[in-house]
């Protein structure tokens, strides 16, 4: 069964929501606040330690200028500077370690929440999420939160502390030269704020373009065999190239905007010495400032803006971080599968019957693909659904499996509306073999026993024989221990399909849905599979979705669908005698010749 819907592209706000990251983190940081406070405190202490060596050296210079320096002065300055260097290493390292532990824990919790949210969605809604976007949200965007938690918070706190400490120290020494030192800071901050305001929206555009580029690349690589066979490499490569160029252009626009305002900021904060020097020279010429004091400002002036630059580079990453946090919030806010009642404990065993009562459904509003479908599949019977492509056969299977929910009417199992069943109960009663089987990376045994890990060796072998899996597995050097690659690579399409059929038989659910289950098998093995299925349907409800009518002539009831409606029902013989749509399909397929 295939996804029929495509999730809407992520919507980025016209302006970054700078509250998104703190809002998201506040939901998952939980009891880690004391540890975060400790990390920030360690960062602040590390910032103070960074200032202390300069302060100790300055005190020594003042003592020397005043001819008051002694050996104790030198020893004290050396001890303070040495202790400060060691203290900075210890406290900054502690801050970084604690903050990273918090970050990894929070990111793990968010990823678990994403998994829980996606698991609560209808399967059809999950299938509509492009794999590249799921990867971007769960890996890339979550990983960027580490920058905010483990770096932005403690390092910005440390940088701000260093800057405020230096500023306070300079004002205590000489308020006039201190004013000269910080004179350009307000202008620099205004350029930083303007840079973030004028350039923030570009980051949202780039995030969306980056998502489209990722999807285009994944699609191009995935579809490469088909693209080459049908000689469409040039056209599809152009689509991918266009996505890459668009992404690069938007990233370049953001970079240009950043340079336009980031360069003035860096220039302004680094130009403090250009104000300190003339002001200091004038004050010195008037005898208003001591040489040691002027020397302090001339030494500190060039390094004064370093903490500001650190804060700037942390803050300019906020638009990207914010847009990523918004996307995570959008995924976490997705509505779970609606339920008629609040689900509690699992219910007991239900009769293996399936009933549709006036069911209508649309993948998109206003475009129904099923119209008032009613039928019942009784226990121990085989019910076949046939019809041309797009008639609604697979959609019926998807509704039984809970991938989607009917917009009107009811789908019941054992008389119980499936909307009142939790997943554990539903999938304890229903299993399926899909048109395109998906095998997990692992051994053949692990794939076969996925739905019933405790299956006996006898039951395992019986199912393998029924689905003709033993024919090729027993010839492999490792047998059931053969390790399969991703999606069952290393096996043919028919072999993968037969493993998925055997897996459904081993799971031994009372209701079995076969969606084009024999489409990828060769005629010889198809006959073996059909023989095995016939022997294993006692007490089990089997619903077969098929195009090839020759595979379902033994069905107890065949429903013929056309444009989402059941137009005929009956056995093979009854439908042929009616000379209706089924008879025409039978004739078109050349069956019976």
C-alpha cells in the first residue's frame, strides 16, 4: 500500500520566533534546571577567572609605578594569575561538561517525544512525511539545540560576565576612560540588532529551501534506476540542480546580509582603542590621569570587545535555531489518531470478522475515493476485492489496518468499531502482506519471526514451506542466519515477497490482508503460495486485494469496485454468469483461455 497524501511543506514564520527554542526547551528540561544553573554559574566563575590575571598584573604594574612593589607583590600576582588560569580551565570545563550532559538528555527526550508523536499518528499520515524531512527534524534540528543548551547559554553567560566585570573594573579605575572605552558599544549593539531583524527572515526561507533540496536529492538517488531506464536523467537532474542552486542563492543572500551588518559590528567593537588613545592622550597631557592607568586602558582596550564578539556569534545563530525549533514544535503538535473513546487496557479476543457499514473516505476533502461501502468478511472465508487501478481496493485495506479512518460510516472487527481499539489490540488481530514488502536489516530468521518471536521451529518451517521460502533459504550458506541488507537487499523481489507472506503466517493473526501479495512471485511459486494459503485459512478471515483474477477464483466472495463503489458481489462463477464488470475484466485479462 502506498501513501496517497503529501504532508504540506514546513511553514517558517516571516520573522523568526526567537521564543521558540526557550519555549521548546522549557518543556523538556524538567528537573535539569539546577544542573543548568550550576553550568551557568561555572561559566560565570570561568569568566571571572579570565579577568583576574589582567587585574593581578595591573595591580603589580601600579605597585611598580609607585615604587611599592615587593617580592610579595610578584608572588601574589603570579599566584593569582596561575590560580585564575587553572580555575578557568576547571570551571569552563565543568560548565561545558554539565551543559553537554543536559543537552544530550534534553535532545534524547525531544527525539523520544517525536517518535511517540509519529507513532500516535495514523500510519498514512506518517507515510506522508518525506524521509528527508523526518531526518532533518529528528537529527539536524534537534542537534542544533545542542548549540543553544551546551554553548549559547553557558558561554554567553560567561562572555557577558567577563564584559560586565571588565566594564565595572574600568569604571572603578577611571570613569572618563571607561566611557571612552564603551563609547562605540551602543552603536555596535544597534547594528547587531538590525542585522538580526533585517536578515532573520532569510534564514526561514533558507530552511525551507534546504528541506526541498534534501527531498529532491533523496528522490533523485532513490529513483535513479527508473530515471536511467526511461532516459530522464537530464530532466530529474535539472530539478535537483535547481533545488541546490536555490538553496545556495538563499544561503548566499543570508551571508551577504550578515556581512553587511556583521562587519560594522566587528569594526565598531574593535575600534575602542581609536577612542581611548586620543582621550587618554588629552587627559595625560592635562595631568588628569596616571601613566599606569592610561597603560591599563591601552592594554585592555583592544581585548575589551572579545566577549561582545563571542556573544554576537552566538546570537546570530538564533534565527536558524529558532526556525528549527518551530519545525520541531509543528511536528510535536500534530494531532494523534482520533478515538471515539479514551483508550484503556487491551480488550479480549474478538471474532475474526470485518464489516464495513456505509463507509465513505477521502484522502483530500471533497474528493471521496470510497462511497458508502458496505460488506462483511466472515471468519474462515476469503474475500477478494478487485477492480481497475484507483477503484479503492487498497484504500479498504488501509482502513482495516487503521492507517486512515473513515469520514462516515463504521469499520468494525468482531463487532467493535476499530476507532475504539488501541494499536496493541488492533494488530493482535490483523496482519498484512503489502504489495511492496519491506524487510528489516537483520537475519532472515529475525524478519520471519518479527510478529511472533517465540514461534516454534515446527511452526516456522511450516510457514516457510507454505510460502515457498524454504526453496531458496535452505540453499543459502547461512540459511536462516543469512544477514539481509537494508530493505532486504540481496534477495529478489519474489523472494522478499515470499518472506513477507511467511512472516504474516507466522504472526498467526486471525485476520490477514493480502495486498497484491502474489504480484512479485513467479508462476510456479505462486501456485505453491496459493496452495499454502488455502490450507491455512481455517478460522481466519482473509481479504485479498488483487488485479489478477486468476488468483482469487477460489474466494468465497468477490467484490468488484469501480470509482470507489461496490458494483458487483458474488463468487467467481456467479460473477461470470452475470456478464458484468467482472466478466469483462476476466475477458480482458485473457483468463480461462
